[in-house]
């Protein structure tokens, strides 16, 4: 039997429901890479395409200087067996360093320092060229990633969000994540977030350009600790079970689109990294049934599987027991963070929804106990409180661009413990 480096744990909030009564249930699926893997000195080769905005605005506040320093630091951290390509973009996008092994850091450093500043921002062509380069070395056993830096809106070439999403989906389908860094306050955070989410990666709001080196270092570390690439979580609801919605909590808080693969649903997740767990949670609806035990759903990740069942009972006391509030509270916190995102976008009705979710959490008598054994939930509740309080104090209509981007980051990326 093949042993998976990733554990899969499924939890449901109720094990019994009232006979002949429809019910809403919550399921949490926690994925965790074995710590034993991280003790091995060996790692898979890395394959990175670095995409750097060199438009004229990058000269402001020394953003381009910091981007070059971060890029130099990144290439120096690679091994000779890793591969790197470097693309710059302004009015035109250029391949500064075609795909090559990272065995000559001096050549790479010279190439980075020699990148000239230009005028406008052709982000689309920069991404396309980066994908063209990186996929030449993308294969099983090689951890690939596009890392993109920009400080502004696309102003040249293709500029519509739908074009970027289509390109990102194609890149994601080829198994290559795109990490995006938005520097300053003038970039389009919703666009960068859409690109990263479509490829199963993260976006960063970089308020201080000097932090780019730290982010690059973290990305290389995460890539080095990857134990499962392009993981697919397959959920098969059994007859009568309906998935109402699905979310990820970590590494990004986001609502998942329900793929049209009925009778099962394939969810593409971010690469799984040792020491960085991932959580998916679902809200389900089941029909009323006669007394008896029924299959609920099956979850599968690689060779790992988990089956959940539900018992329909005439014992009302047993049916009213919530055996584990964790999945339900996780859904409330995750949906609350998502509602704050909509609130930041100016959807006023989302403010009421976010406040309702927060009140539900605060009033729940089980919260204090559950968060002690579930750190992800603790982090999510803390961030929901913080962003809600700040959004209430300032109000989205009065927020600076930096405030909006910073708060959106806090509603989409949980802080690492």
C-alpha cells in the first residue's frame, strides 16, 4: 500500500439528525504534511520564473531598486540544479534570462542589475512569457512557480480582468502556481488575488518595498518543503447529500467554485508543504430520512480516503447534540472573512452579514474550548475581529488605498503561527 506524506482528517459537526427532517451539516477536512519529511536534507529541484515590473512608476520610492535586490538575493539562494528564468515588463515584455540552471549567480546578478526602466505596464505579456519559459522545465519531481512583482494597473496590451483570469486558469491547469506581489498602493489587488487564486498560490500586499527579499526567501523555503504538488481533493457526496458551498481556510481564505464534475467534485488545492496545514470546509444539506445509518460523503486525496456517515434517529435528545462544533464555527469564521471582503468592495449588505457571523462566534459557548485545540480557527476568529473593528471604525468609503489593501490581505491570508 502506498503511504501518503499527507494526512487527511475529516470532521463533521453532527453524527445524528432527527428522523424524517432535512438538516444542514458542516464538515471540515484538515490536511497536514508529516513532519518527518522535513528532516530529510534532500529536496526536489526548483524551477522559478521571476517576472519584474520595470515600468516608470517603479522608480518611485526606490521600488525597482528593492525589487532588484530581492531578485539577486533569490538567485543566490538557489542550488546549481535549480532552474531560473527572468522576464521584465513595461511597454514591452522581454525575456532577460531564458530558462537556465542557477549555476552562475554572477551572470544572473548582472542580468538583473542591467534591466532598464521603461514606461507603461504590460503585465499580461509578462505573465505569458514567464509561463512560456517555466513550462519548458516543468515536470514531475520539479517544484515550479512564477513569482510576479508589480506596482500598478496594467496599462498596455491586454488590460481586462477576464483576459488575466483566462490566462491564469491555463497556467494553473498546467500545474504552475503564480505568486503575486503588489507593491505600494496603486496596483489592482483584486486582479492579483484572482491570478494567484486561479493557480493555487498566494498574493502579497507589500506596503514597504524593502520587505520583498523576505517574501522571496519565504517562497523559496515553501517550495523547498513541498511534499505534494497540484493536489486534487475529491469529494463524493452520497445520494441525497448536497454541497451548498465550500471554502478553504488556509493558506488562503476563499470560497471555492463547485466544479461541474458530478457525482464527485475535484478541488484543486495549493501545493502541500511540510509544516503548513490546509483546511477545506463544507456546508451540506441532507434530506429527511427514515431511522437508520446513511453514507454522507467520501473524501480522497491521493491514496488517503475518509468516509463519513450520518444516523437518522427518533431520539430527539441525541439528534440535538452537536458532537463537534469545530466545522460549524470554522464555516462561520470563514464566511465572515469573505463577507468583509465584499464589504471592502462596497457591498453594504455584506457589512450586516459580517457582523452577524461575528456575533454568532462571540456568543457561542463552545468557542473558547474549540479554538484551544484548533489554531486555524483561533487565527481566523482573531483576524475577523480585527478587520471588522477597523472597517467599522474607518468605513470602507473613507479608507486609504493602503488600508483597503492591508485589510483585504488580512481577510484572505491567515497569519502563520
